C-alpha cells in the first residue's frame, strides 16, 4: 500500500495507477492525509487520516500564552 503525504497526492497516485492498469484497492491500497471531502467522492473511496487542526491550533496557542505568562509546568 501507499501512504500519501496528502489527499491531493493520493488523488494523483490514484490517477497514475489507473492509467497503468492498476486497480485501487484490489492491486494497490492508498491512504491519504488531510481528510478532504474529495477522498469520499472517489470511487472507490480511499482512506484518509484526519487531523483536528482547529483543536491543535487552540492547544498550541494556549501553550504559547502559558509560556509568555511564565508558567513552567506546561502540560500539552
């Protein structure tokens, strides 16, 4: 299988594999990364990893604020 760095890369791989006569997922499995809606529109759908970007951003901002305010024991 192939773990692509993004869903757009996975889509490009899907296209290349199709042109070379490979069947996804029968011959090659593809996993994307981003959780784009596009991955669900493919036939067949490919698996994608979703990151909670908003949650990660809020957590990072909170850590930075704590550091600026002098907190030494920051639990991430």
